């Protein structure tokens, strides 16, 4: 992590990467007012899909974008502000509450297993 992103937009990324070969999307619909998402899932930020899925359970809507390449999944990392995948946007726009799960570099944590919480509201 911490490397520069290869692509500057979702549109640019999907022009060079292939769904079901390089990445896949998982979505499950539950209560539409709450969405739990992991846009850096699979091999991009390991464990984020699993954490988001566990939080969503069967009650909340769940979305994950997963890197599924054998190597080089960081190429699929996009800044959250430019992740404009249609089904994710539709789910988020219907929700009153969205929880987005992200990974972090372990050197930023005091102990393995630490969890960081943040709140960023943007218009």
C-alpha cells in the first residue's frame, strides 16, 4: 500500500482491466437504507471483503469490488473519490448510511488487529 495508483478513474481502469479475469463485483441486497461496501476487496486490500460481508450479514446491503489477479492487484486500487462503478453508486445513493471498509498499512497500527474508525462527510 501507499503506492501511486495506476489509474486515475474507474472508466480508465475498466478500459484496461477485464471483469471476471482481473476483477469481480459482488453485491447482495438487504435493507436499502444501510450499505456496507469494500471497494478495495480481494487482493487489493486483503480482508476488506470478508469484514464488509460479515458486518452486512443478511440484514444490510453489501457491495465489494475484488481484485482477482494472480499478482498485481494493487493496479486496481482507485482513490475512493473516483470509484464510480454504477451498481455501487446506485446502492450508496439509495442508502441513508454507508460504511466503507478499507485496509491500512500495518506499520500505522500499534498492534496487529487494530481497527481505525473515521468519519468523512463530503458533498
